[in-house]
C-alpha cells in the first residue's frame, strides 16, 4: 500500500512539474494553457488519489472523511479547471491576442 | 409543477453534496439525525434559491439514471485520453515542436450540457483546447497544437468524445 | 521630496525589521495564559469543538459584533455612494 | 528553525505597501498597497499565534493526545485575524467604490490630477 | 463663579459687569451726540473716500486682510504648497512622522 | 441595581441595534424611520447621562461582556480573558461630548437631509458612527479599540461622500479613508506586537506588564503615530480640512467628535497604558506638534475662501491647543507639578468647549450652504438680512471659539495659556498670537458672509429641527461660559484626574485589589 | 461568457451554496463559521454576476439588503439574549436543550446540536456577511450603462 | 519536518515575490493577478501555521471577492497605470 | 504518523513548481499569461492543501482545499471576463 502511494505521489509531482515547465517554455498563451491545464489537472488527479488511497487505508471516520473530502476537492477541480482554461483562452482571443506561429486561424474568419 | 420539479432536482443534488461532506459524522451509522435534518432543510432552501438558475434548458434529461451511469463509465476513456495527452505535452515541452492553429468543426450537439462535456473533454485531451463555442450553430473553435488538417472532422480532433457526449446528455 | 520618502521609509523599515528580528522566537510564545484558558475550557464552557469559533463568538463576541458593524457600515457606504448610479 | 522569517516577511509586506502608497500614481494601485499592508499585518498576527509542533485548535478529529501531549496553536490571534480580514475587505470595497466614483467625475485616476482640495 | 487657574482667576460675572459698563458708556456717549440727524434723509447715506458709496458694494471676506497676507506671502505660499492635495504626500508625511516618532521613542 | 449595571453596554448597543434596524423601519414608512431615530438617539443620550452620573458619583464602572456577572472581570486563573468595558471619569466625559454632538447632529440631520434613500442610509451611518465613538471611549480592550476605530473610519468616510453628485466629496472621502485605514493598521500592528509579547489584550493587564523594552517602545511609536494622525496633528492633518470642509454639516460635527476621540485614544494610551513608560520626549514631541498645528492651520485659515474649509482649519487649530496642553501635561507627568494638572484640565475642558463652538459653527455653515447653495466667501454676502438666527449663532460660535471673554472658549484657553507659560513662555506667546489670528479669521468670515448688502437669493431657510440642533449647542456655549467653575470642579477635574493620577484606580477596578 | 462557462456555473451554483451552508452550520465543529460560509455563498453570488451578468440579479438587490438588516439585527438581538446575566452571555450552552448538548472533553467527532448560541450566531453573521458582500459585488457589477468602455 | 520547513520558507519567499510583483507591474490587471496569487499563497501559509479558519476566510474573501471587486472597479476605470 | 514525510516532500516539490509559475506571472508579456500562471498556482495550491491535510495528520484541514477548488474558479472567471473586453 505504501509503495502504491509513493508511486502515485511521484507521478503526480512529475506531471505537475511538467505543467510548470510547459508554462515556462511554450511560446504563447494558448500553448501555455495547453500545458498548464492538462498537466496540472492530471498530476493533481494522481496526487489526490494518493491521498484518497491513504485515507481509505487508514479507515474509520477520520480516514474516510479525509478520503471523501479529497475526492470532492478533486471533483470540483476537474470541473473547474478546464472551464477556467477555456474562459481564459476565449478571453485572450477576444482581447486581441493572436496565436503565435499559427498555421491556420478559423476563428478569425468565422465569427468575431 | 415543472418549476417544482426543477427545485426538487436541485435540492437533491445539493443534498448529495451535503451528505458526502458530512459522511461519518453520526454517532450511529454514517449520518447523525441532526445532520440529516439540517441537510434536508438546507437543501430545500438552496434548491428554492438557485433552482431558477440551475438546469435552465433541457436539464430534465439528466434525471434519467442511465445517463449518470454513462457519465461514470465515461471516466475510463477520458482518463486514457488524458494520459495520452500528458505524454504528448511532455514530448512537446521537451522537443518544442509545435504547429498550432485554430480550427473549426461542428459536432452537431444541441444541448448545453453536451457541449460543456465535450468542451471540457477537448480541453483535457491531446493537443486541443476549446477557444470558443458558437452560441447559434454549436460549432467549436479549437486551438490545436499540431494542425494536420485545415478543416478537420470531429473525429480527427477529438475521437469518440462527441458520441459520448451525445449519449450522456442528449 | 523623493529622498525624504526614501529616508523615512528606510527608518521605518529598519525599526520594523528590528522589531521582527528581536521579537521572541517564532513558535515559542512567552505568555499563553489566556489562550490556554480558551483551549482547555472552551469545550466545557461553550461546548463547542472549534476553539476559534468559541473565541470569536463567545469570549470575544463583542469584537465580532463590531466587525459585523464595520461590514454593515461598508455596505451602507457603498450603497450611499452608488445610490444615484447603480440601477 | 526558520528563525523569525515569518515576522520579517510580514514586515517586508507592510513596508512594500507603504512604498506603494507613497510612490505610485494610480488610485487603484494605492488600494493594492493597502491590501498588501493588510496581508502583512494578518500574516504577523497568525504567525504570532503559532506554537511549534502545534495543531489547529479544533477538537473535531484532532490527533489523539491533544492538548496534553500535542500542543494547540493559540486561537486568539486567529480570531483577531478573521476580524481584521473582514474589516479589510469592507474598507477595500469602499475604497474601490470611491475610486470608481472619482474616475467618473474626473476621468482620471492619477493622484497628481486629483487635487481639487489643496491649499 | 470663579475659575482659579494657578496664578490668576477668571470670573464671567466680572466680565459681564464690564461689558454692561462698556455698553452703558457707549449709550451715554451716543445720547450726547447731535440730535439733528434724521432717518430717511441723505444724511445717512454712506460715503467711501468722499464719494457716495455705490449700491451693492461689499468688501468681501477675500479682501479684508490683503496687506497682512501680502506681507506674509512667502510663508503662506510655502504653506499652500505644503498642502498639495496629493494622497501620496499625505501618506509620505504620515510615514515621516512615524519615523520621527520612532526615533524619539527609541533614542530617548 | 441590575439595570444600572448594564448601562455601559446599553449605551453602545442601543445605537448599534437602532442603526441595524433603521433600514427595516424605513422600508415600512419614512415617518417611522424618523421616529425610530429619535427614540434611539434619546435613549442613547439618556444612557450616557446615566452613565456619567454613575461614574462621577460612584467611581469607575466596569462591565465584562459574556461573563457570569458584569463585574467578574477576571477569569479563574486570575487575569482578564473577556472583553471589558471600563468607564472611568475621562471616558464618561468623552461620552458626554459625543452625546452632545451626536444628538445635535441627529436632530439636525432630521431636518437637513433631503433625498429619501440617502437620508435613511446617512442616518443609519450617523448612528453607527456615534456608537463607534462611544465604544472607542468606553472599551478597556486594545483590539476592541481597533475595531471601534475601524467602525468610525468606515462610517465617517461613507458619510463624507454623501454629496456624490459633486466632485469634491468623494475625493475628500477617499483621501480620508486612506489615511484612516493606515492609522488603524498602525494601531493593529501595535496591538499585534503587544499581544505577541504579553499574550493579553486587556489594557489594564497590559499596563501592568509593560516595561520599557524594545517591542513596547515600537508599539508606543506605532500607537502615537496612528492616533496623532487620527487627531490631526500637523504634518498629518491634511485630511482634516478636506473631510470637514466637504462633508455635510451633521457629518462634520460628528467628525469633530471623532477627531477628539482619536485624541482621547492617544491620551488613554499614553497616560493609562504607558503610564509608567511614557517618556518626556514624547511629551515634548506632542507639545511642539501642537504648537505647529495651531500656527500652521490658523495661517492657512486666513487665506481660505470657502466657508466650510475655513471653519475646518479653525477646528484643526483647536485640536492643536489640546495637543499643546496635553503635551505639557505629559512632559511634567513624572514630577506631577501643579501646572501639569492644570494643563491637562485645560486640555480636557477645551475638548467640550471646542466641540460646542465648532459644532455650532459647522451647523451654521451647513445652514448657509443649504440656503444659498454655495459656501464660497467670494460670492456670499449680506445673509444677516434674512438668516437672523443663523448669523446670530455663527457670531456666538465664532466669538466663543476665538476666546472672547464672556464665552466659554476663553475659560479653557486661559488655563492652557497659563500652564503652557509655566513650561515655555515662547509657546504660550505663540498660542496667544494664534488665538488673535483666529479671531481675525472669524471676523473676516462673519463680515464676508453675513454683513454687507444682500448678495444671494435665499431659497431654503433652516428648518425647525436644524434650529433645535443649533440651539442646543448655543445653549451649551453660553452655559459653559457663564458657569465654567461648576463644570471644571464637577466634571473636568475628575476627568483630568482620571488620566493624571487615575491609572492605579483604573487597574484596580479591572484587575481587582 | 460562453455556454460552457454558463453551464458549469449553473452546475457549481448549488454545490457552492450548500458548501457555504455546510461551513456556516458546522462553524462550531470544523474550520469555518459565519464569516467564512457567508463569504463562500457571497462568491456564489459573484459567480452568478460574472457568468450571467449583474442585471440578472437586479431584482434581488432589495432582498439582499433586507437579509442584511435582518442578519445584523438578529445578531445584536442574540447578543441581547444574555442580558439577564451579561451582554453576550451564552445563555443556551450546556442547558441540554436543542442546541445545548454538551460535548465530551478532548478530541471527538463532534455533534451538530452543541454550542449553545453559537450556531444561531453563526447563522445570523452568515446571513449578514453573505448579503453584505454579495450586495457589494452586485452594486459594483450593476454600474453599467452610460459610460461603459 | 525539514520538508515542511523548506515549504514554509519557499512560501514566504513566494509571498514577498508576489507582493513585489503587485507593486511593480504597471498593468493594473497584472497587479491584481499578482495580488490574488499572493492571497493564495498567504492562505497556504495560514494553512501551514495551523489556522484553517483564517485560511478559509482568506480563500473566500481574499482570493475570490477581493479579486472580483478589483476587476469590477478596473472595468469601470482605466486599466493601465498612466505615467 | 510515520507516513507524514512523503506528503510533505511532495508538497515542497509542488511549492517549487509554484515558484516557476510565479516566475511566469512576473515575466508574462500579457495579462493573459499572468492569468494562466495564476490558474496554475491555484491548482497547485489546492493539491498542496490536500497533500498537507494528510501530511499534517489533520482531516479537517481538507475543507480549505474544497473552498479553494470552488472559489479560485470565480477569480479566474472575473479575469477572463475582463480580458474579453466589452463587458455586457
């Protein structure tokens, strides 16, 4: 059980780190949103699942509460994170930030 | 009658969240009596207060239980796609080879909830990010990190997700 | 004027920093009588598990009333300022 | 272990806020400065209440052995900080509303231009 | 009715008596004046340096201490500049005073 | 007996509860709102007067909030754990001042405010400001002091911006709010430092503990800085003319009381909290700042052309007199000579005189503003032809403020001159000079606005409620002028004594023994 | 905002509100209380303002102001309840009634019906804070119209 | 314990960094974003200092409502800090 | 109790990633970049809070994480809506 939690935590930290790195390395807003959202969400899933496993392994009211609350946090995170990113991308586009190095931009022709 | 149903649905939704939050608080069983009473009262108030805003259009579809089952099943393919997405992004972070662009496609979804599910799935899956959703036509404008086709079909961009979204919410 | 600002701020900063450094060490309070009383007695006196809420609403309830009053004042102030504008 | 670093950070935030108030030219920036000072004072208050190795002063699901073996952190500074946070948001809201109103009357947020009351 | 202030004292009754006395004196002086001035005639029209004073002229509050203000012009100009009306300056003076208070409190 | 014990809290809680429920009353009917405001105001004044009678008759009143009995200040371990209200003679005296000004402002506002929604909100805020001041004056707990400071801050700045359709009031409100928040945050920082050092918040308990250590001095510096700003000492006074000049009359007079509450807080901190450790250097600082305040603000008043702003500078200069005398008392507090006590008495007596005179002047300015729609001396003139009552009251207030003998301003000023002369003749000469200048300023204001041929169309004469408000203050001016000795002997001397030597009694009342 | 944001806001509204209610209700058991819970519900109002526009809640302005007055008055009245002994005396604690159950000393899972006046005060303050902060955001959000960018 | 210490020091440094950014950025929106980030980190700091009540309050008020108020105010005024 | 360390280490590592995000917050050329950085910090803070709830051995602390997960969304939405321009 401990090994499982270690692995989950390590994977979570790895993907979170990837997200932060993507934030630093990518050239423009949209690609940064790609990296940040996907990686941090995915990494958070692993990290929080690690906590959930820990909580259930503890058992009892205490551990169960920990696990359920962590799961709720995860659920809300999963619901809000992509939506927030979408809102940011949309806001950035309407605010006049063009995607860098874009090969095609259908939104410009489509509706503005 | 219809409004009452919406309120009741909202209240039940709120009650579920409340019960999850207060699990293991009882001295007997999972929930104590006072928690249950307080939760029921609060859920009714919350349902009455924000029932008018929740589930405005076509929400009644979600009252069918099999859709919830599908939603739970949907976690599987989504998780696989997310894993692929992350490895993809990792690769791109390291190598830095990207070919971004914003493409348009029309998945032919009608309800808000289906569009929302699809948009969030797209955002979480490989190389794509929903930038805008047309209010009228339901067309998706997607920022694609590796454009292979100027006007792709939905399957090229996001695989089987539109079908899943349709099955869940329409 | 600019140098006055910088000098005054540096003096203030120096004193504040001195206070922060020369204060008792972090994590080792010197006098904890009042808080020990709260921690030990709040369960029997107020029968509340959360000591902070017990302090907030019972032992120092008047502060909380004052705080609610500040918020009330601010809302009244905002409503007063925007009364001809926000429709 | 980390010395008085939290206190120092709080004081740095206070001085940063004062610096903002003294040198920036925008009313909303001034409000940002005030919020910074409030943050600093709140941090100072909460870190004053910390007891090394302590747990949160809440008995629900507290670790076994509290408060006899494991100390609890002091509850009073937390109550004070809560009060101070709510006071902070109240004043911030009033300040921002006044700034918006001033902008509506004058069309500017520059403090050097908002000086009808001088002399 | 007597307020002792260390070396001196002050009684409003004395002052009231004094004021009454002055009023009496004024009334006495006034009653000794010429009796042939009549209301409503040109005798009571005001004059301003020999010319009849035009209707509606009023030495407003602005002009009363013109000479005094002119004499103190440098000081008053500096004071007006001091009250600049900029919030940053207000805060600056607050911080300066805080520094001064700190220095006084700490170094005493 | 049981009712009499609850008087201190009733005095604070009644206006709070009244203000909370005032908007609800206004939703029913606007007459009910006015009636409710009058009831609450009258009840509060009655409570304050009762409290004052109790305190001046029977000594310090202590009230512990939430304890098993109102006088059970100490917890089982032998030190205070709950918030206590402590009404000593000084606090009761200040409460009387705020009762005077708050009541006058409330009555005046009944006839003054015009639009319906704004009237509801502003009367509610007025009651809250009043309650905040009362709490500030009666509390015996440092953090509670800060909370009430913030109540006065927010309520005052909301009220200053009442005339939102003009461009100046919001500006004044913003500047004042920034300064007040900074002052409040300094006080909070000082409270945090003291709490970190001693783990307590009760003033009497802290006063017992405070020595002369580094943190204590830091806290003293922060308290003095923040509260001097609240009181309006000179380099930090610039918010005061803005706020007084741009606020409505009913707000301005409560702001005067608020400023005095800041001064009271300063005195309370210096004499009671830091009684053993306050140094003569702080006294010298405050004395010199007081002298500077008097001179600078009077000179500024000479060149003002807006009536409200002119009176505002006058108001700040009076604060300078109080600071001057209080500083003299602080310098000499170690040796306790006769003239130090006299200085403190003068300072305290000047507070209530200044409150009455300045309040009267502000109310007159408000009436002028309401009647003519302008407050500019360049366009005013000849108002005495129509506004007989207003001009009479203005003359009375101006003469009293400038210290013309048969009125009350002179009595306290004489005490201040006398005691300052003992310490430093130069400062006394400066103070007298400033007083003469102040008389000149008000002569100019009276002549410019009220004498001369008619210049303005008077649209709205003062309403009866406004006249009642002015009349109360005028009666106080005359009464205190005629019977200063009664006032000094029975009210002012005990109040000053509570600061001068009452620290031990204060601590004994709270801590027992 | 786009349809995605609006749908998610709709979905989140009830959880945020019930979570705020949970925080207020369990103020004497778990971290939280009137202020925190009120702030959470007020951010639900802020969520509606940002996702659907402030005009949508224009009619609720009056409701909010009444709620605020009621909350503040209720808090003051609750404080007055103890005036038989002292102001702010916790008159219900430990009496064994509905809210007066006693709790065991030391760590325990907690029960909702303890705390005396505390839960009621939490509700009064929560009502006050949610209405106050919510109406502040709403009023600032309603500043639309004439001179918008 | 050492990991927690590292975390705490890192958070304090980040907090001060966010404060500096909030002062330094000319773009008011950027300033507000930095303030929100600082508020988040401050709440995490409170969390570490075992003050969950304060952390929740800071979450609800500092992160959500203050940002909302600032953005609403900036919307009605001017975004850039003029020189 | 022996199990605290991994959670604390993971939290510290996440804090280091926060440093990177705050760096982007500083250098981000546009406000949108900064907002993305804020969003990342939000997620990281929520994860850290959940981890520390287990790491410090106190269950009730996890409530704070739920509040953050719910409410950081609101601030992101406000900023996005402002970036969009033409509010209402």
